[in-house]
C-alpha cells in the first residue's frame, strides 16, 4: 500500500486533485465524493425529519436514496461552469 504513492501517475493525479485542476478524472472523483456526502447528509436529514413517524432506519434509507437526485445534477452544472470559467 505504501508503494502506491511512488508511481508518477498517482502523484500527478493527487497533485492535480489538490491544485483544483479540472480534468475528466478529477471531475469523476469530485462527483463520487459529492454523492457520498449527499447520501450521508440525506440520511441524517431523513432521520431528523421523519424518524419518529416511519422509523429511523427506513427514513435514513429514503433520505440517502433521494438526496443524490438533487445533488448530482447540481454538481454537473457547477463543474461545467467551472470548466468554462477556467478557459477565460
């Protein structure tokens, strides 16, 4: 596992991810990170809103499923806008 940081491709990828360079690989990584965080936030929000009514596990599952439906299109639009703005 320690040897993964010695490959030049991994070092270049992590550098571009940290610098904010937008390419297709970093956009997919940011999309996966945003989807995972929105699922966690949706689960917490579902538990807070409807936990007592329909049960905490069921409301967390519904919140985690429905939260990325609003986040993923917003992330696509935001990354597209950032990609266009970096060209000017």
